[in-house]
C-alpha cells in the first residue's frame, strides 16, 4: 500500500502489486524521507505539470509506431480514464473504482460506466443468444402466437 501526499490535499492510499512496491523501494533506497519518489532533472519532486509533459512526450513517440495516436489528446487524465475503464471491464464494481479514483460522489464515477459501448454490446450479446435460441425453439413448436403466450 502506497500513501500519496499532495500539497493541500488529503492523503490517499493506493494498493500496489508486490513487484511495483519492490521497484519503488529500490528507487527511494538512498533518498531522504523528504525527497519524492519521482524526481525531475533538478532532483526536485515531479509536479503535475511535469507528469503532463512526460505523458505528452511519450505519446508523441508512441504515435510514430501507432499513427492513430496522432489525432488524440493523450494526457494524464486519459491514462486515468483508461485505467478506470479497464477496471470496470474486468469486473471491478463501480464503488471500488470510485474510491480508487478518489471521487466523492458515485455520480462522478458513473460517467465511466455510461461511456463504455463495448461493455453494453457484450451485455446485449449475452442476453441475445439464449433469447434467440428459445425463440427459435418455441416458434418451431407452437408458432408465433404460442411463443408470445409463453413469455
């Protein structure tokens, strides 16, 4: 578990994989407690703006091999949104995602659930196959009126 401190912000704890925690321990091994984990070229804590610049830089580099990135606005929030969507798609409940994102309201997090058409299509497909099979079986046996009565 990592504890994140922000200037003027509340402390947030984030779960980490063991391999990530070990890598971070290695990074900070010879540092004082007052130094941040991620430092800029001057040895100072990386700011939000610094993270934004790094993400933009690496997105431009990635666009060389993946041209579809050229026309997209890639920034830290995009990574945050993509992570939330990946959690949602993998079955993590929306309230857990809300806590992980640090949202005060479930309404704010609900935007992620509403925006994923792939999940909606998958859910629709799950429902559709058994209904189609049942409809075909019943319509063959009793005709359309028999099928409708059986619902």
